[in-house]
């Protein structure tokens, strides 16, 4: 994502709404990775995040004329994304909700020993890293939707409390209080159960066969390990584009940012090149 000032972004919005396809493509390219990362943390899986990202970007494109410049463009996009994701019911974990109690019980009582080798000759270190990224991302699904959104905005994107409060419809003070409580809850769970980030007994390498058996891990489909990471500085630039940080950051290192998958980029480009888009643009 090329760093652009709010003035440059507003100029691009004006050009795009006037029919400049190149300006619109630049706007989409500038936000699709942050939309995908927000979707991935909110929904838990790459497949669901891809579908939601496509929906959000299409909504952004078709509602671009409603942007009035009263907030930063990135803030406006985050608002669209958050509102869409808070009501999203098509993802896997909407059908199979999780809780910290369930997760903790599984860690304590799962029969992980004496299972056959199911790794399909994939290197165990790679599988363990995939499981770690997947597990800690899915752990976010133990939070209610609002708390999950607060945690992601505050921890991964480090959004200023004023801006986050506006997006979520709460005061900055209420947002900071909720963020502090959610971070504490997440940190306590990691500290109690996780041997990777805390002092718990759970080790990803020891649970590989159990995870494969229970279909939590597919050796032939390693989404996290095959995804292209983007620099953490990108997330900092996103934050800077939305206002100044309120210094509430905390290092949850599993919140790595990724490029949006090529399928999302291709589908959006196909839409921009389609007859349907031309009709929408000229209506």
C-alpha cells in the first residue's frame, strides 16, 4: 500500500466518483489488504475472510459517492467494514460458536497421545507454525463480536480511541475501558493455557495429529504459511491515516498482517472491468 495523505485520497475519491477508473483502482488497491486483515481476524478463516472482503470492497465501490470527507477515507472504509462484519452470519463460527471455556477444556482434556502420524510427510515445524497462527486467530472467536472488534482495532490496527469510538458508536472512554478488559482476558487465557505465548501446557507440535484428526489442520492447505505477509509498518501507516495513536498498544505477535489473496484481487478487478460496473457507474 503506497502511503498517501488524506488530501491525496480525497482527490482520488473525487476523480473516482467522476468516472476515473484508474483512481478507483488505486483506492481499492490501497485498502484491500487492511479490509482483508480486519475480516480475517473477525471471522477466523481465510475462506470466510476472502468472501467478506469481496463484499466490503464492492460495497465501498458502489457507495463511494456517499463519502463526504468528514472523516479520513480510511476511517470511512473501516466503518463500512466493521458494520458489515458485525452483522456477518455466513462464516463458519456463526454456525459453530466458540467460548474460552470450550477452548480451555479441549486443551486440558483432549486425547493427543497415541495417535497415528497424519502429517502426510509435511515438515512438522511448518505444520506447528500453521497451527499456532490458526489457533490464536480462531481464539478471537471466543470473544463476542463487539469485544472482538474492539480488540482487533486496538491491538492490531492500534486505532485512536476517538476514531474507534466513532466507528463502534461508543465514547472514547468506554472504548478504552473495554479494550483494556478484553486485552486482559486474552492475555490471561494465553498465559494459562498456551505454551507458545504463555506458561500453559499446550504445545502446537504435540497437537498436530489431534488437530488433523479433528479437521482443524489440513497438511495440504496451509493458509497462513502460504500467505504473503506485509510489513507491520503498513498497519502503522493505516493508523496514522486515521489519526494519532493513543498509546494503548500491546504486543500480541499472532496479529500478523497478510496480503489479500489473489482471488480477491482478481474478482474485484473483474468487477471493475465488467459491464455491470459500467452500468452502476453511469446510473
